[in-house]
């Protein structure tokens, strides 16, 4: 395997290791040694792949964006061959977003902590802004492809991202009986479908 590919693979292992570490304890309590051990990388060689623990976190956010973009691209390619109408495709896009992102408890737990870090760390805040811009743009492009005008698609994509992130937060903080998520998600999907019918 060429050296560049090996380095890329090691970096990926480290980013996946950070993900695993963040499910066990907070970022501030996670050391470079913890990440190295989880990744199976010699602690002394970590600086060869990343400058610092903060650098790993910034690349982790980018890594997450890339992963979910790849999931979306694969989904869109497969669904565009099904012959579904625009309303059905948007409904399926909402289901994908809810299933893969909003109700992904591990992802939500990690990103709640990253939001907190972003309050005091400008670089992390900028990476999160980039992440949300990419997510909104992805939904916006889907709506535009399906014939919605730019103003409507931008507004709807922003609303969908904000709603999804709010529900992700609620799903972690509240227990199911205190805040039943399923009816709220079903109502949101009906609301979006109704909006699309009237546009």
C-alpha cells in the first residue's frame, strides 16, 4: 500500500477512535493516549497524523460531514432510479435524515458535547457552521432538483435542519415518556408534505 494511502487510513482510524472514545467519556477527559490506544496507533506517532487533540476534533467534524454526504449521495442515486414522484422523494429524504441523523443517539450525544465546545472555541464553531451549511445546501439542492423555487427551498431546508437538530437534542435530554418523539416526527413529516402540496 502506498505511503499516502497508509497515512490516510491511519488518520481515518484515529478519527473513528475519537468517535469511540467520545461515547465513553467527554472530550475534555479524553487524552491523546486514549485516542491512540483506541486507534491502535503508537502514542508517540500521533503528532505525525494530527497537530493536537483539537486538530483531531476539527477533522472529526469534517469526517462526519464526508460520511453523511456519501450516505446521501448513494441514497439519492438509488432513489432517483425508482420512478418516485417529487413528494415521495422528499418524504423519503426526511425519513433518511430522521433515521440516520436525528435519531442516531450516539451521534447526537457526541454533537451535544461538540456544541458546548463550540461556545468557547471559535475554530470548532466555524467547523459546525460549515457542517450545517453543507447539510442545508444538500437539502436545498434536493428541493431545487425537484422543481421548488430558490426562496422556498432555502427556507424549507433551514427549517428541516433546525427541526432535526432540535429533536436530536430533545431525544437525548428527555426520556421517551417525558417527550414522545415519534408523534412529533410524524406531525413534522405531514406538515412538510402538506407544504409541498400547496407550493
